[in-house]
C-alpha cells in the first residue's frame, strides 16, 4: 500500500513525456460520430474533463451540438471557450479550449 500524504500533489501542465510532440500546440480531435449515441455525451464530457487549462479538444459532431453546449454551460460554467471551426452540413467541428 502506498503511504498517504497530507500535502497536495501539484500537477504540472507542462508536457513531460519524451515523444517529441507539443500538446499545447495541437488540439486533441474526438470524432463524436463514432461514439454510440447512448454514451456520447458522457464520453465527450469525460474527454473534456481530462483537458488541462490552455489545452483544446476539437469535437467532430454529426449535427450542431446545441444540447451538448447547453449541458456544458449548465454543468461547467465558464470552464471552456467554444468556437466553431466548421458548420455542417455533414459535420460540425467545434473547438473547446479549457480556460478554468
């Protein structure tokens, strides 16, 4: 068993792996069209929750995700800036950048 510590562990937002890429310079892309409808919002929110401040996720959706955007604002107000990169008609691409 690992010893418990009373001190908080600081998580660095700096990229620490040795694979020679810069996550801050490239957005993670999540194609929501490939996620089963029954778990789509939960999967997207899980991915968004993993994004650190200053990083972005590009979501590709089969329709304008207005219900998802409303749910995001209700559950995580002000946590992301949202911008459309593409607006249909076959796919919508939205960039979510973590700001808080």
